[in-house]
C-alpha cells in the first residue's frame, strides 16, 4: 500500500484501530490497501459478499437501501471513523458523491491483530450500516424492564416520566463535554452516541457506543464532579433528560445508601462481602478481610462475575467513587451499599478488618529449583513470561497508554488466575521425593548403582577389555517400574560400565548392534533383551498414561456438562420465578387500576342519572310556568275586553317626558 503519512494517520484514527498498540496498527497499515473511487461510482452493492472491511478516509459517500438514500457520510464527521459495514454480505449500497478514498482491510489480518491485542472479547463497535438503520427504541419499556427501575417505587417512576424533557439533537453534536458540569441524566430515545475521552497530549480514546434505550450522565451527578468523558451523537436523534435535582430526589435517594464503618463491619459479619474497587496494586497493600477486588474501570464489564444473591459493601479510597460504583452495580441488579469512609480511615479505626492473605495474589513461598537451574526461586519473583512482559511494558508505558489499555490488562489478569492456581499447586521435587513412588524410584536407582559397582569390580578382577562407553544411558533406567524384577534375576555377570550420557538406540534392528560385542554373544543378547523389555515397558506406560488422561478428561467433561446443565436449569428457574413475580405484580397493579376505573365509571353513571332526573324536573316546572303564563295572558285579554284600556297615570307621563 502507499506510505502516505496522512493516510497512515487516517488509518490510526479509525475505530477500534485507534485503541490498538502501535505495532498492531503498523501491521494493519501494511496489510491494508487504499481504493480511489470517483464521483458517482459504487464502492459495493447491496447484497455483495466479500471478506473486506471498508473505511471512508476522504470524500463523501451515501448509503442506499433498496435504492433509497438512508444516510450521507462525510469523512470529517464522527461517524466516518467507523467501518462502513462488517465483512460478509453487505446491507447497503455505498455510492460516492465526490471523489473518495476508501480503505480496504482483509478480514483475516483485521481479526488477527484484534485477537493479538485481546480486543475480540471486548464490546463490539457499531458500523455505519447499523447507525443508518432506523430502529424503534421502546425506551420506556426498556427502562421499566431494567433492574434499576424495578427497584424504584411506582410513584417515583410516574414522576420521572412526567418530569423528563425531550431534546432533539443532530449528528456530530456534543451532548456532554468532558470537564463540563453534571447537570442532566440522559436516556437515548432515538439515535446512537459515542463515548470518548481525551488523555494527555490531546489524543481521543473511544470508550463505548450507546444505542437507543441506554442511559448516561449519572456518574457526574452522583460524584458531584465534572464530566470525565464526552458523549457525541453519531446521527440525528432524540434524547430524554432529567435534571440534577429530580435525579437526586427520584432515583438516587431511594436506591443509593451510604453505611458507616460500624454498620458495614456488622453486615460483613452477617454474611456480606467487601467489594474493593481500587486497582490491584493498591488492593494488595491493604486488602480487607472477606473482600473481593473488582477495579472501578471494569465494573461495567465484570459485574456479571458477582453473585446477585449476596450483599456487597463497595469501598475504596474515594467515597464519591464508591457511590458511583455502587450505582453502576445497582443498575445491573446487584444488592450493594457503599462505605461513607475511605479505606485508610476504616483501617485506622478498625485494624482488625485487614487480612494477611489476598485471594488474587499467592502468598510468598519457596520453590525448589529444578535440575539445571542451580538455585531456588521465590513465587512472588517467579512469574509467567506473559506477566514479566506485562510488568516491563507497564514500566515503559506513559500515562496515556496506561489509561488506554487498563481494561485489557485487567482482563488478562483475570484470565491468568487459573494458570497461577495451577502453578501454585505444583509439587516441588523435594516434596515429590517423599511420596511412595518417589521413594521406590530412589530405591531402584540405589539398587542399580550397587549392581553396577559390583559388575565393574568383577570385570576389573577378570581383567577383560572394557566396552566403549557410547551405547547405553543410565538416565533411561530411572523410568523403569520397581516391580520389573526380571533384570535383577538375570545373569548380568560380565556387564561393563557404560556411558550414562549417550542416547539409547531407537531402532530394534539387530544389524545396528553388529560389532558392538563381537567377543561375547551372551552379553549382546542380554543387552538386547534388556532394551526390548525397556521399550515395551515405556510403550505400555505411555499407553496407560494416555488412557488415564483420556479417562480423566472424559470424566471432567462429563462433570462439566452436568454442572452446566444444572446451572442452566437453575438460572432458567430463577428467571422464570423473577418474571412470574414481576408479571404478578404488574397484574395486581392493573387490576387495582381497573377497579378504580370501574368505580369512577359507576360514579359517572350515577351523576348522569341525577342530571337527567334534574333536567326532567326542570322541564316539568318550565311547562307549568308556561301554563300559568298562558292563563295570565288569557286573563289580561279578558279584562281588556270587559274593562278596556286604563288611562295612563302620572308615572307613565314622567317616563314619556324623559
């Protein structure tokens, strides 16, 4: 590919390439190629299938679905740092609107570099094709079904939905700025967001992608600090936001509880556990009794390791960070409180909470040196090659790289836990020598040495020529079973001392030993018989051990499958009970609302009947009044006919003059 520095810099800005180490980035740059696409040309069609990952480096393209434009993408936008689509069958047609440069990375090279950097197990990044696909969020349903809202009172949930404010945002708009105030709690109703952070030197690191229904902004509100990351819209969307005061009143107050050291210690004595969210190196120095270590940076990813049936007390050297960590765990259904004091103050006031044993770090101990090393090693100083490489790398890394690779380092630490446990369980040679098998092997070696000394003395007394010491190795005799006593019963007189460092002949062809013992065919036959017996024994032992290993593997696999089936059934039963309780609770609530609605409808019907009755009474009175009025009019007519018009009085004259 071209070695244009600007293009190489553009490759290193792509997500998730920008989080890879420098050597992995360089390997991807070497394996990639740039494709120039002119205005109006198509990069690939919808339904096309290939094994390449495409990035837009320069220019503007548009994505079409069934011939309709769904999104227009410019290289200077935030979304352009992502792959246009995943490898395989393409979901959209990509057409150039201007002269463009597109980066093509082979899938094999891409996956190899991500796997080497331990990125394949992390959260998957969004592609442009996913962002262009409009999805219904159902954010209200997602919030109601979350572990967080399941713990809130119904009145608080009603108030939260009533006080939330809808905000319309556009693509590339910064919703939350790093270092800005924590004034709102946001929920994504429509659209996609990116969470990023700037480290020393101004380099921006991609942290996570947010989809419809996800929430953000709670950490700064709980801690009372400024925002530690920025959130940018990847496309046009709509957000729902809740103010600082409403969040503290309706969400934080009923869910987040601080406990004093005395209350926390009493809870631990009753079965709760400390959850230390400091870094492992800090946790080793002052580990608490009955504590687990889960660093704050990996709480979101590793929360599933915790047991939801247990109670945890979150603690660290910063009470605000403890509060934020406790809230993150509450969002994931963990029963937690947080300590309102720092660990240093807790240890100063209650030294008994400290422990001398840390579960993640093995206690110091001496390991017997293996043959050839000539020295003993300390378990704390002796570590795996990968751990030594990580330690040296950590010393050389700057603060920027430490912040960028924290999650990956912690994941590797957890993945080596089983390896460390196996290493600690190994039996040193001195301990192995005290076992029955070790003692039997030692006795056999002593017996062989004694017979060899006797044979040597006999040969020297007979003054026979010595056989060249280049055929038989004494080291191979050590693996002979102690119950193979045929050698001790054989007539071995006349066998001379042989070289103990020469390898054993591998072939069983008699021609290989021609000329070795030309003077004595009996000795040659004895050594050949010994060689054959030893070969048969080694093959039998190897076959037996392979069978035992296979049997242990099958037994372990069977037990694992059985345990997995039991665990799956247990989780299914737990989920079924939880959903049954949830639906029962909702059913009871709906029934209560239904009863209220029926009572209100009955009351309205009664009031309607009363109004109708009042109307009938009014109509009857009006008809009676009309009848009386008609009678009065008839009476007046009758009086006029009999009496005539009365002369006007003085009052009428005054009215006329006025």
